[in-house]
C-alpha cells in the first residue's frame, strides 16, 4: 500500500477513539459521500440552483419545511445571525458586519454560553446576556427584548445547562415579538429523531454539522427551518458577496453531504446502537481491573452514541486525564480519546470513528497506559502541581 500524503509529510496518523472532533479530523466521510463528491466534481453547475435544489432535497429527506447547506454548523451560526439582522434587505445584507442603526442584538442565556458562540458576533451581532450561569427564566428573556433585538439564541449540546428556558417556551416568547429562535444543535446526531425535533418545537433555524454523526464532508453543515428563515439564511450565505462569503461550500461537498445524509437516515439506529454498545463493553471489560477507575458504558442526552467512560475515582493514584490522554497520543500507535465533559474527571472512548480492526488495539493501549500511569512514580499526580 502506498503512503498517504499525510505520512509522506511526516504527519503520523492516529487511531481516533475520541469522536468527531474537528481538531482530530472529524469523522470518516462515508464511501457513498466520497463517490458522490468525485462524481459531482466532473461537471459545472450554477451554484444558486444547486444550493436551492440541495436544500429542497435535504428538507424532503428530513421532513422539514426548508433547509440549506452551510460550511459546518459553525458557518451556520454566522449565517443565522446575519439572517436575523438583515433578513432579505439587500442594503443590510451588503453592509454586514457593520450594523450601526440596525436591530443587531441577540439574546443569549448566560448558562448557555459556549466556546463557539462568538461566531454569532462575526456577522455584526451583539449579545445581550440574561440570567445567571445557573439558569434563566422566561421573564429574563422577555424583559431583555427591545426594538434592538434581532433574535434569541438556543443551544442543544452535551452537558448543556439544565437551568435554561425550555425551547418551546423560548419559541413562544420570541414569536410573540416577531423574533426568530436560532438553535445550535451541531453535535446532536444521532439520535436521528433530533433532525426534526427542534424544528418541530418551533426553532426557526437549526444548525447541524454534516461532518459529525452524519459522516458527510468535514466542511459541511446544514440549517433547517421555515421557508422564510431558510431563504433569509441563503441570501446572507456564500456564494453571495455577503459577510459569509468566506464560508464557501463546493458543489462536490454539497453532493457528498446529501449522499451521506441519505445513508444516515436509512440506517437502523437500534442495530447501530447495539453494535456500538458491544464495542464499548469490550473497552470497559479491558480496563475494569485497573485500580482507581470506574468504567461504564453511557448513552444518554450527553452521549449521542454509547461511549466507554472511564472515571478517575478518589482511589486513583495516577496523573490527571489530560496527562493520560497525552501518553495515549505520544505512544505507538497514537490513540486519541476525549476528556469527559461533565463534572466528573475522566476520559472517554467514542465508537464513531474506530475502524475495522482498531478496537482491540485501542482498548489494549488504553488498558496498558492506565496501568503504566497508575504505577508511574515520576509522573505528575492529579492533585499535585503540574
Ligand atoms: C461541533 C459543534 C459546532 C461546530 O460544528 P462544525 O460543523 O464543526 O462547524 C458548533 N456548535 C456546537 C455546539 C458543536 O458541538
């Protein structure tokens, strides 16, 4: 087998046992997506026609009113903000991100602030933060609405703060004042039911990644919603000369997303879940005997597919999870696992990207590394100074 370009360049491949994280190259595009990309690259289209037709097909496949393609879910956030501020006004669309004199405020719940939310600001929006880091109330939202408000933000994400205003209530408040609800649900697939859930609950634009669980091209995403709001989004998006012009998505990426989405929607979720669960049980079995850890399979709102979660208990004598993850990434083969994102420290294995034959190798390296770490005298201790 010939070397990949990455290997030629001296970039050592990793076993991705940590899930579809962009910094670790996302997910494996499905074979059907790659075939569709190769095929689409061979001919030219008018991009507006392609985007409109692709949006219709995505909406039909999912069963929502309307859809359009964005560059990742984060590209979708920029476009959501632009749509909320400029709608279909050509002068405003041309002026963004300069928003002087426009209703440019987006209401965001303090307990829903997250690492990517500044993308909304890229379109020229300003945040009006409401509530506390613990939660917010419907009154916090309605009190913050003024004639400068352009929209209301809602986040669906693992370990989302449970104190936020429920989406249906947020929708009621926003719609009463003629405002859109902009939802980021980037990583909430599977379950496939989520494809429609947040739109059904009334969100006007919902942003999903195409390169996570769907396994389309890494650069893709989609906005789902109502006919009007999706059209505002499209007008504010590339390839038009707008604030989002740098976020282009090519015809072959659009084709790849549609091909991947067709396969994703057609898959048997129950069978997929039990396959992942069996794989993760194998990982749990491998590490169960290591002193000071608690290993469990978790599959819930915070874990979109079954994960093998390894918690460090107070009896753990080794270094912290970050050091264990560094050890896994520096050994051979290099194994990427993700940190736990909840309150309890640990590391977790995500089944999505683990390829045929890699599971026993990854599980064995995790076991060996934990044993080595728990016995290692000269490694930094979890509680001690780094
Ligand atoms: C992954 C993620 C994003 C970014 O999605 P991309 O498709 O990588 O652009 C945005 N928001 C949340 C909550 C995410 O989990």
